[in-house]
C-alpha cells in the first residue's frame, strides 16, 4: 500500500514545530490556530462584557457547535446536547434513565472509568453492572491480546439477559485500540429491545459510523475533535431522550430564554430537542474553540475521508515494520485488525514493559510524543500526518 503523501489537514493549521511529531491525540488533541483565534475573539467579551451580543456571542455560538458537530457525526443537530465531557454525557443517561430495581447494564471488560463508574454507581438503585469479556482471555491478568478473529459484538449480544436494559461500550477502546462495529451491535440491540450507549471519544473526529440502532453517543471534544477540555457533545435518539430525566434549566425551555426574564408560557417545560439535557451556561470559549476545530475536520472531507487517510497511514507503517523480524508478528496482527475494520486511529502495539519504556525514552529524545496504556504502546494518527511522519516513526521504532 503506498503511503499517503500529503496530509489531509495542513500542519500549518497548528502551532506544530517541525521537530515535534505528535502521535498522542488519543491522550490530547492539537488545538488548531483558528480555534485559538476564535477563542481569543470571544475572550474580548469576557474582558468587556458591555460588548457582548447575546445572540451572536452566546446563543449562536452554541447553535453553531450543535450544527457543525451534527454535520461531522452525520446526525440531526436537534439531537445534539452540549455537555462538558464524555463522562457528563454518559452520566446524563445513567442518572436519567427510568431504572427499575433488578435491571442490568452490560459493559465490556477494561472500559475507561467514564464508561464504568456511572453504571457501577447504580447499585444503590438495585441496578447491576456486568462486565463482559470481548474475546477469550480478555478478563485474564494480563489480558490476552486481541487478533482479527475476535467478534466482540457477538460476545456482548450473547451476554444479554431478560434484565438487560443497556449495553454501554467504548466505540474505540483506549488501551488495545479495538473498534467495535456500532452498526452490527446497534442492530442486535434493537432486535433485542436493549439500548446501546456509546463512549465515542476515541473515535469521534477520526472514524465514521452510522448511528442507526444507537440510543446515545457521548464524546469529549479534546481528543480527535481537536477542541479544549471541558466541552463535549452528547447525541441522543429522540424517543430515547424523552425517557430520560431532563437536566436542563433556564436555557432548556422550549423557546430560547429571553433576556427580558420571561419564558414563553407553554405546557412543555423543556425543549424537545437536545437542549433538554443541557445544564445551564456552557463554557462559551470552549464551545467556540470546538466549533472551529470541528469545522476544519468537516472542511477537510469529514469523518470518512479522515478515516481513509488514517487507515492508509496505518497500513504503510505496518507494511514497513513487517519487514523487520522483531516487529513482523505484531505488524501482521495489527494489519489484519486494520483490514478487518477493527481499530480506530490508534495502533496499540503489545510490547514487553521494558521495551515500551525504552521506546518512550527514545521517542522523547527524537521529539516524538506517544503514550502507553496497560502494556500497549499507542501510536495515534490523524489528518495532519503524512508519509514523512511514517518514515520518522519507523526510524524511531527500529532504533
Ligand atoms: C475511552 C475514554 N473515555 C473517556 C475519556 C475521557 O473522559 P472525559 O471526556 O469525561 O474526560 C477517555 C480519556 O482518555 C477515554 O479514553
């Protein structure tokens, strides 16, 4: 497979010195310069509140973020709620769902705490949370390393019991990088009358999916979406959203709050759209930055184009590594996973701990930023990477 010669997002869009190779958006995305500018422009209204225009500088900023977020995700903007992060989006569902004593939630083994603790916290309501191994040996210590033969969606669907109400999964897993097929899982959940709730942060901005069969999808904005910490998006299916306790207050009325202090008298206390799950004033600076970042992703061709660019880079990196005996087996395992559509934007290399530590030290000396989680060395690729970065990465890994 030929390496992808040119980046989809120009590196000039970022404050990225040539000596830095940022392979860590699975930890923290790069904020584009344009988003820093959008933020600076709005900062003026904090310094000089007498200049603030209620519609342009407040309501329209939020509306623009819902709209551009919806465009990138391929959904209706009316189903988007602005939330602070992945956790708060998942908590809106976990705390708002009409649970009955004895209900059950299924989550995979090894979820990030954002998609684990909110479900475990439901024990006080008599709701149990069962952790399901997604492949043979997954629940062992240390967990078995996944290969392309795994069928995690099947494992989850097979674990459904008559008490199961929700399956909550990471779209892309933070440590081993495995991407679940949300379409397959969503179909299976719908057939069984179970809600599928998704922690989308490791896939949003770099991968594409349909939301058919999904009930809720939460993502923070500070990784692949390239925004700031403290601003995320929650998408909910319309009918599912009506079952949740609304979190919304003054900005969530059926009509926008009027600064005159009156709200339209209406039978409905909360808006029907995603605003019903929004809790009061958002961080408007973070909203503006995230909207600007997502706009760049949309303008670069959107999620499908970014996914295809990243997949091309991953295959080029793995093809180069496969030629070297020390890397061949791991490169073949990961390439089979990439070809099976089983990974997100992060290639997670399973390596002995000492080797990981040594590579991290070498990376730092070469201006390469990467990370490790649970025995995996994570190399996260995005739209600003191109063939030259892959060459640099190969030289580092072979050092
Ligand atoms: C899978 C996953 N979920 C959630 C988060 C972060 O959650 P939040 O947006 O609530 O900070 C991370 C961060 O590393 C993650 O990897």
